[in-house]
């Protein structure tokens, strides 16, 4: 079984981010593998452990710096990686991104299962997985909090936790599944895994390799234009009540009253 | 019938010595089968090693906290050596009751020495027996240092010594009686000064009966001694007996030739006797199968020797803060578990795939992960162990395997590791905030590369540390220290956003690869900046920068801020004033601020620095320093070390609360410390008890308060 995990190199947004003059995220600072993508990687690693003959491939579309995300994906259990990088891709919208990824998946060939994170840590549109599945003509199961592949590999079943109910969904393979952070606790790679990752093959590809017409991607081809970006003012710091302090509960309830919440 | 005596005696002799020889050979073969140590690390400076061994042997310095036991043990130990010859004497007496050792048998000083040490040994062992009985009484439960020790083994050894001493004295009395009857009766007084009275009790018995008494008693003594030899030879894990031999080589092969405890900077990761660089692609693959210590076969020969030497005296258990607060960890039981494990799979390495992992697993002697991760690496155990067991290194070796090899460790640590990887500090805060602590100072803190072009222009590089940069209390200390430097006219610069965690939390948690990355990065920055003199406000940063960066090419003169402040005060460059009085007491009298000082483990025990902070505190006016019951080398951990700062503390009671209570027992209103981690832990503990009003301050803050006279900052 061949599993492709889509991984993305993102700026470290948890510690704050800035925008460029072109209304895009400033990606010049240090980045990392999107934390949300660690969950599909972990899921793939666990599947590879549980089933025979599983090959896990990490696929990323991103600048040269995205090597960092690729390296991490390989440490976390991917057997090989494909890194698509082309200056023409910069500024692509979700549609163009999905197009390039679809071509890359076809290039990889014989893919049974595509795993993605619940969303990208930076733009967070959640559009790419479904568009990609549509382009490939395969079913997409989104928001999996758990995932199982039928023995023999004919179908994939997921659970999706929704506010009202938990759904169990299945689809025949090949299929695409997006995995949430509830699915697993990503394992920290051992030193041996880090060492072995250095030897795993990474294929660097550009648009020409994939046969993608450069005019279909990039900022110029974006069908959605970002009119303006206005960063929100930082949230005012909350008030801390030490849990073990005097009358913590009383203080807490007092605050709720003040705010008119009780 | 009397022919039976020598026959039984000689049989016992042959069996006893043969088994002992067999066991000693098996020990040597077993130890040699252990993994290699870093070349030279256990043999460099043989002169100093010999001196250390002799000092611990003759002066028992590690027993200083129990003077009665020290004296009793000293006497018992020497009596064992001196009384060895009485075994030969007794053997001769099996053949002829009037047997005397050639040459010395009639030599009065030898006789006196024997009698003195027989009585001394008797007295010593009686004291030790009493101490064990009292210290292991059931009502103490876990509070006994002997909890979990193999008590029957110890009692057996004690009984043997007791019986041997009694037999030696009794036999001498009988010998005195015999010599009274012989030609040389005049010498009885001289040769049997303290045992002739025993002989006088036998005045009425016949010559034949006296001979019979001597023969039987000699056989008894021999059987007691050889039974001991047989038992200990068959019980290789009986450190309470074996330490009398193994302690000598174990002390000689100590990590620090001069006898300092095996603390401070850690040794690099070693596999097969070679330091391992995990970032070097040329490191052979099979090395990755043996990172740290995961199986008995990976224990080094010194590990095996040291584990086997443990006497189960429980001194380490008694001082362990994790054990005292109800955690699964006891350093003694950890050592015992590793020892039993190694011996169950002895000769080490012979078990192949049947060997079981040292940590986790269901072998009865497996170390539980809870115990392994409860250690704060405070070093109290290692500092006190009389036979030189190096607990902290064992803990680190086991953790290294768990992290690097098995990727098995508490989940919270994964968060700290990721923070260190991504943001180069365990808090996971953005590096660009590293200078936030300078806000509010009324002078500009010089930053290298911004306001200071080269470190050649300044006296010191001030290494702020992550706590100084990101933690509220740490920031306040950093501000106070910078202000003091500024006032004293000491020029300094900070690295600002170029500073990264020293890697201490990663290293103590076993993540050698992450530590290596951080250390290498820091050394590159420091060397590029031309750093030579570095001052730090954190005990952990001190330990890493001063003691662990050498192998990475980082050699600096590192001083702790309390050392620099003490020097500045004594040189007259800072003039401490008086601390303001505390609020009036109930009787309206003024109260002098009373301060107690918490020795940070990584400043005190790990690096031997106890004086400087006290010099500073002593120079501050209107301050009363009240030491805690356990201070200085006996100080008790706050609970933050060994990566524990980043772990939940769910088992038992809290370490920080316990130490805060000990501080409160001094009646001091202020706990002074010299490490931001102690400040966080103790600060949290006193905050939880809001009625106490106790405050926690760094020494620098108190000094500044006394100078600035504006109340405690
Ligand atoms: S390790 Fe040392 S201090 Fe601890 S029980 Fe053994 S001999 Fe005693
Ligand atoms: S280092 Fe401290 S916490 Fe760890 S075992 Fe020794 S005494 Fe206990």
C-alpha cells in the first residue's frame, strides 16, 4: 500500500506573524513543519507498523526552505519524500495548489491513500484536500479523529467527531483522508530515526517535471484576490487567578458576575 | 574423636577459600565483560586516586553526617583486617590447643592490637546492630533508610562479626588459662591484658577439658568465618558483605580522581568506549542500537563494579527528595534493581535475545519509568554515597536510551523538546522577546552586535539565560543584576536574540542530540563573538557553560553572578546598605529582616560553590541570615532540576512545598536563592500558602534593595 502524506512548511505562526506588502504572509522568517501535519504523519507511521508492505511518502509543495519540513517528515517515519519547488508557484491559491499536488500524486503513481492535516497552520482554508480529491476523482473523508484501513486494503473507515454526533464514514481506496489532532499523539523521533532520515531519498521536482503549465499557477493565476489584510490588535492579557491561591473559586465567580456571565 | 576437629576445620577451609576464589574470578571476568569506558576516564591521575581511596578508607569523610556510625564502622572495618590472622591461629588450635602463630604469636604489641580490635570490633558491631534496629523499626516505614534493603543479609553479616569477635576474645581467655598452667605463666598478664579474666573463670576445669574447650571454640570460630565466605561467595549481590573488598577498587576508579562527587558536567554519550557525535553522518549504524544504557550488557565495567559494591546502607535514599515526597524513585532501590538485573543475566551479554530491558518491562528488577523520570539529578545521593556509587550518571544513561533509542518518555517532555528545537528555549516563547526583561531599566543594556561591536570592549558577557529572558522572576533578577553591574561600573554586554538555551534541560532529560545541537550553536556564537569571560545568573547555565562546552570547543572563564557580586562588594565597588525593617511585631518591636538561603543544587553540590552567595548576604546590613537545618552540601532540591521543571508532579507530595516548609521552619521571612529555577519553584510554593507572607528573592535583588534603599524590589 502506498500512502502519501501532504506536509507543509509554515512560518512559526504561534509566536506571531507578519504580512508582506503584497497581502501575503511573510514567510521569510524561520519556519517549521506545520504541527497539524504531524498527525497524518503519525497515523501513516502507525499504519506502516500495523500492516505489511506499506510505503509512506511525504509530499510537499514549498520553497527551498521547506527542506526542513521534509527532513522532519522523514524523521517521523516517511520512507521517501517528494519536494515540489518552483518560483512560479509563489502566491498560488488553493485551486492552483491542488492542481500541482494532483500532478505530483499522479507522478508518484499507484497511490492508495492520501493523508493530510485538518488544515494548514498558516492559511487554514481547508480547501486544498477536497479540491485535490476532486481533481483526482477520489473520495475525500475529512476531519478524521481516528482512521482504520481494512485488512487487505480495500477501504478506509474514519470517525469524525462533530458537535452533535460522531460519524463513522468509509470509502473505497484510493481515497483522501484529512486527520485532526485528536487522532494521535505524534511520537518524538529517536536518534536512530533521525540518522536513518538522512539517508532517505528526496526527489526535488519543479513544474516542468510535473508537466504543469506555469501560467496556471502563482499569484497571477489566482482566482481569488486578497483585497487587504488588517492584522487584529493583540488580545488584551487575561487575568490570572492562581488556582491554589486564597479563595480562588470565590474570585473566579466574582469575575464572572462582574462580566454579567452568571 | 578429637581428630574430627582438624578434619572438619580443614574441610571448611578448603570449601570456603575455593568458593571465594571462584567468586572473585567470576567477578573479575564479569566486570571485564562490561562495556568500555571512555579511555583514561577511570585511570587518569593514579596518585590522586590512591590518595582518595586511602582517605575514604581511613577518614570515612562521607559518613560525617553520622559520626557515631562513622566511628563504629571504622572500628569494625579495621578489626576485620587485624583479626584475619586469628583465623590462622584458630586453625592451628584445631591441631594443638597450645598452638601459637610463629614469630608474632608471642609478640606483645600484636597481642595488644588483637585484643584492642577484638573489643573495638565487638563494640563497633554492637553499635551498628543497634543503629540498624533503631533506624529500621517498622514504624518508620518508607522513612527508614533501610526500607527495601535486604535486612537478613545485613543481619547475617552483623551476626558473623559479632560471633567472630566474641570467639576471638573467649579463645584468648582460654589461651590465657592454658598459659597460666604452662611454664610461661608470668607472661599471661602481658599477653592477655584484657582477656586473662575470662581464663580465670576456667580455673577449676581439667587440662583435658580446657583443651576440649579451645578446640571446640576454635572450630566454632572457623565455621562461622567460612560459612560467611560460602554464603557471600554464593550471593554476589550481597554488597553489604562485598563492599569490604569492592569499595577499594570502586573508590579508586571514581569519576573524579580527587574524590569530588561524580557531579557537575556530564560525560558525553559514550558507546563502545568512544564519544558519539549524533550529528556526524559517519557515526556507524550499530552505535545507534546502543545509545545510553538500555540493557545490562551496556553497563560499563565500572557501572557493574559500582552497582555490586552498594551496601544498601540507604544514605542515598535518606537524602533523596523524590523518595521523601513519596515518589517511586529511591536511588538505593534503583541501584539495587540494576545490580540484581545485571547479575540475573550474568555473565553480562551472555543472554542474547533473552535479555530484558532495564527500564519498563516486567522483570522483577526492572526500573519503572515513574522512578526514572522522578529524579531531579540533585546529586544528594551521589555526594553522600560512602562507596562511590554514581547515581546521577546511571539515571542519565538510562534516560539517554529511553529518549534517543526508544523515544519513550513522559509526554510533557516532548513539548519541552519541541520548544527547544523550534524556539531554542524550553518555554517555547519567541526568541525576539529575549530582551523584554530590559524594559524599565533607566539605562540601555548593551547588546552585542547592536550597541557593542566586540566583546573586547567589555569586561563580561552577561549570559542572561532563558529564565532571565522569559520568566517573571528571572527577569526581575536579570534587571537587578544588570543594575548592580551598571552601578559598579562593570562593563558588560548581552547576546540578545542570539542567545539560545544552553541545552541543560535537554541533556538532563537524556536528549543528547538536542543538547548537542544547542551547545554547538551556542559555542559557535560565543566563539565568533570572542567570548572569554562570561557571567551567568543561572546555576544550570553555569554548569553547562563552565563544565560541558569543552568538547564542543567552548572554553570560557565562567563566573556565577554571586561570585562577581561578592568580589565587587569586597573590592568596594558596591557598598551594601541596610535592608529596611520588616513590619513591627505584635509587641510593636522592630523586626530585622530574616533571610534563609537555598543552595541551588547545580551551584552547590554540582559545582562546590557555597561561599559566594553567603559572602554577599553577609555584607548586607540589617539582615539576619538563618541557615536551614539542611544547608550547604546537605541542601535539599527545590524540584526543578533534571528536566523536572517541565514535567508534571503527580505522585506524592510536592518537592518545592517540602523545601519551602523547611525554609519556613527557620522563621525567615525571605528565602534568598541564586538560581531562577529555585526561585520559580519556591516562589510557587510560598504563593500557594498565601498566609505565610514569605517572599523569594535572588541574592542580587536583596543586594540591590540594600543599596537602593527603596525597599525590596
Ligand atoms: S548507593 Fe551508596 S549510599 Fe546508596 S545504599 Fe548503596 S552504598 Fe548506600
Ligand atoms: S539525584 Fe536527587 S532526586 Fe535523583 S536519585 Fe539522587 S537524591 Fe534522588
